[in-house]
C-alpha cells in the first residue's frame, strides 16, 4: 500500500471574476523509504500540490489518500501532528526563541531529557554547533534558519516529510549535506520524503523525480 496517493486531483481558486486552474487531473503514488523530487517552473503548482498532500488545501476534484483513507475524512489536526512534518520556504520559526527551543516547541516537549537530546542531535545533523544551537533565530542567517526548519522536521520523527525548496538558501556544500540527510531519512529510517525543488542536484539525487508541466497542469516522469 502507498503511504500517500494523489488520485486524479484538480485544484483551482477564484481570482476576481474568473476561476484560476492550478492543477488538472494530477496523480502520484508515494511509498515509505523513498526520496521524491517535484520539479517545474515557478508558478506551476508544485507548492499547491505539496499543500494538498499535507492537508493544508483540499482538492476540488479527486482525492488524496493516506494509507488508503481519504485525508478529507480524517481529523486534520491528528493527520498533521502524527504523520506529517513540513519544511516551509518561509521557515515558520519563532524569531525570539533559540534554534533549539524552536525544535523543542515543534516536538511539544519541555523537560524530557531524552527527547531534548534528539532535538540537539537533529541540529548537529544539519551542521550546527553548541553556540548556534542556543542562538536566537533572529540572529541567524537565512540559510541557517532553513537548517533549523529542516532539523525541526527531522526531530519530530514523522512518517512523511514535505519540503518546499529546502535548499534554496543554502550553499553547494550545505545543499549536498541536506541531500544526504534526506536520503538517509528515506533509506535508513523509511520515511517518505517529498521535496519541491528547482535544484538539479536535488532532482538527480532523488529516487524518483517528476516534473509538473505548467501547460498541461499535471505530472510527467523525467
């Protein structure tokens, strides 16, 4: 069984007096243990599709299934809390908290020593040292904030990681490190990792890469 399956999904929204179509009859099946890349032109609908997978948007037609169940029929808060970790392009961090506290907040813990160590290790995994772990987010660079967002997703240990341009603000070496991290999460820890990206390096490193055709508004294998 696929962990996530988009079945004939279409999405549009009202823009003034007209309906703007974003996705048309998109289908994609995703398994645990694989690293997927979604590529395409800016504005092609990649981020919208990621939001549909994560339950942040609901398809106008078709459906998204989690382990065979339509997510529109599930309790959204449970789906998001128990099964999904998002890495947003805008980071969605709390600027006056430290990198570590942002990760701990996402994990929903305060004084659990074991899980605190998990949070610290996730920040080590994305290249932070002890000083940066405790630095407030508003004193970090854009690339460092992106790495905190990635660490937060890793620490939450969700089955599915959905990432929107997670390497967009990173240099070449940091990008390669994050690619290896995502591959490890998929292959070693059996996560389903889905990344929206413009990076050719990310796409080439993924187990599967598909392109969202802007004209046809659905996926094509690459």
